[in-house]
C-alpha cells in the first residue's frame, strides 16, 4: 500500500506533541494543508508562526472538518470530551488518532463517542517528549528513533492501522502494535509506577525539614532518580488516574519488595541483602545491555560516566 | 598554613578511589613516594603500571609504615579490621583518612582501634565515582569539582583537619565539614534511601514475569530512575547496613508518602493528587535550579533533553 499524501490534517491540541507531529508530517511531505486548534490563542498563533500549521481555527470542530487525518493531541483527561466535540465534524474517510500515554481509557472514550468512526480510529502512544512542553518546543525530529505503540480496537480496519503505521514510520518512529490492556499493563510497570515513586519520594523529602535541607548535598544519583518527578503535574495526574488500577498493583508489589529489603536490613541479614542487591544490579545491567543491542540507545547514552557509583 | 609535600603516602586499597587519589596527589606534586597495598596482586601490579603508586607492598601494615598520610580506601565493611591492622604501624605524625560513604560506623571503628592516633584521624567522604570500579579506571581528575565531606571527631586536631582540607582542595575538590551523625542523616535521605528504592523496584520487576517482560518497552524515564540500581552489590550492602537506622527511617517516611498518594488515586481525588504532584514537581525544579546556581552542574548537565516527559 502506497503512502498517500494527506490533503488536510487537523491537529486538535497544538502542544509539543501535536506541533511536532505537524512539523514532521510537513517535512516528510505527507500533508498538504494543516489546520490547528488550541484553546489558547497564544499557542494557535505560535503554531502558525512556527510553520507547524497553515491555519489556526478557534474550535476543535473546525479543526476536524473535512480532514483525512484528525490528531487528538490533548491532555489524557480531555480526550473523551474532545472526541465528543469533533465526532459530528468527521468525514467518512477521516482517520482519527490520539497520542495519549494511556490507552484503555482512550479506547473506552472512543467507544462511547466515535460511533461509526471507530473503524478508522487508531489509538497511538508516541514515546517521545522533552522537558519543555508547548508548541514553542515542537520539533520535526521529535519522533526520530522513538517508539510509537498503536493499540487498534477490534473495529479498527486493518488498512487504517497499516496507514497509521506508515505515517509514523515516515516521520522516523519505530512502530509496534499491542492491545490497549497490554499497553497499559506494560507502561504501569515501566513508566507510570516509577513516576509515582519518584513523585512520592520528592513529597517525602519536602515534608521532612531535615531531608529538605539535605537536598543541598544531593548528587548525580539523586538527580537521575528524581528526574521524572519533575514531570508535568496535570499530565501525570491524568495518567495516574487513567491507569490507576494497574499502577496501584505495581505500587503494591514494589512496597512488598521494599519492606522485604527493609527486613533484611533490620535483621542484619548480610548474605540475603547482598543476594537481593546483586540480582537487582544484574537485572539492571542485563536491561541496559539488551536496550543497547536493541538500538534504542537509551542505556548506551545513559548517564554521565563519572557518577554511577558516587554516593 | 602552607601545604607541605608529603614525603611518603600509604594507600591501603588500590581501587578506583584510592588509585585516583594517588594519581591526583602525584599530579598536584603533593606526594614524593606513594606505597600501595591491595589484597589482589593484579590490582597492586596494575596500580604500579598505571603510575598510581611507586611501590606495591603485600600487607596493609607495610603500606602504613613511616607514612605522613595513610589513606584507607577499603570497602566500608572492612574499615574496622583494616584500622586495627595498620594502627601499630602508624608513626606519631601520620594523618589517617578514610574515604567511605558512611561515617558513623567509621568513627566508631576509629575510636575502637586507633587509640592516640585518633587526634590525626580525618574521616572523609569524597562524593565521586564512576560506573566502573577498580584501579584500571582510576583518574587524577576524579575529584575535580566533586564535593568532599570531612567529619572530624572531637579529638581530631584542628590543624590536621585544615591540612586534609587543603589536600582535597589541591586535587580540585570542594570541601565541607559536617558531624558524622549529620553526614549519615543527610546521605541516608539523598543517596542511600533512593538506592534502596531503586534496588527494590528492580527486585519487584524481576519477581513479576509480566513486569520483567515489560522492561523491553522501558524508555529514558526507567533508565534514569533505575540507574543507581546498577550499583555494586557489595558496596551497597555495606552502606545500607552501616547506615541502616537512618535509611530505614527514610524508607518509612517514603512509604507513608507513597501510600498517601495511592489513597488519593484510589479515591480518585483529582485535586489533591494534582496538588501533591505539583509540589513534588516544583520541589524538584527548585532543586535543579539551586544546584545549577551552586555550580555543581548536576542538574544543568542532567539528562538528554529529548526525554523528560516521554512516558
């Protein structure tokens, strides 16, 4: 199947992800005309000024009208309402794609709102981002080498999934397909739960005046461990609530592992503590190795070399 | 007080830290003759080959004999036994310094073993390291810009502390002085406890087959959050046991913060969850800002820009 140029693309939510996808589609020569909507006038104007969109409109409906592709790049919590708003404006051939970090809730929202358009709905999760948010930081290369996970529903037509896959591949992403449930289970374990832990650790530090003062002495270990606690509060509130069941399950397992290690410390069980630390350390090393081989280069480009055992 | 050249320096434990300090003292022109001991013959030979030490000896006593400065760069758990071994060989003017990551246990060991030499004992904790251990990775510049914390005991002569401070400053470190108790409380909070949490998280992931498989999908957030779980198991067993009381206290506070956030998720208390995430996120941002201003540049050189909000 050839990758046809999209005559009209609607970006609902011109933020970092929406703006970057617009820039990337344009650079790849895949979109003739891009219409964008954001609730903030400043974002809309900036998106036009940066060349991410050709035309700014003042409603989500207007952004969706007459499009071949409608991208919903809004906060996770706003997805259901946005779908409901745009559904009546969708043409019969419009592919609809979201870019949220959770998928079960998005699929449920789509089922409740998209009606016949469900056959052309492709839930997508591009694993890409940067510290800064907003369209001002959008870049055409954001998805290069990044993973994008598609979680089509049973109703999604296979050729629409194939087309979505080709679009993401064309902007440099590595595409995979999972069920929404599997996606949410996986990302609860490897992303959402660790974010919760990092946020909780920072909370605990800030609640304790002595620990709070101690942060002045923190080094590279603290820096890396807490980096994800610097994430956007609104985004993470939405993710944690959307995937609450899976995240709570992971958190429970984590607390069990932690209290088990605490018990080894309390009992001064040196051999068992060593064995636990060693298996964790070897597991981390194996992951880094596998990731490096995978070409994802997360581990390879990892942290500054001169810090790993500083403590 | 002028910084006199040391006629003879004894390095007990020619690993990454001991070897790097030897190289740094030599490069700074502060040591005329450096004697080194390691239990492993290979390490001793490598230390000579790399120019870290002038002479390898086969006992800790021999390394300490006739020295102006004796550096104990052995694993934390071996400190007490090493002090006992070298004490009889110490000259009356020998300054003794350790480089361990915990200080309360080292001070207790010194009190039990060093006798009159306690007046010339300066417990030190250089906050420096790298992913690789061993003298093969030693480098003269390891301490440049690094913090070194001295925790002199009441008996330590002020001029000996001043001299130790000048030595570390001469090799590029930024020196501070704390009590051993304050040191251990601080590093439990900002380093030891987060290490425990990262190790426990890896343990929980490895114990769950689904989560274990999910690691193939892990991205930069996971990478940074777990980096410290790749630390050396023996070193971290020793640190966690040496500072167990403080670390357990921090872990308890952390679990309380975590279960509180879990409760907000269970109750779908969106505003309170947002407030908690926001305060954590702002606390992390404030730390990064303060660290950048401090010139430590931990935060500034932090993580690859294109990943912070990827999840």
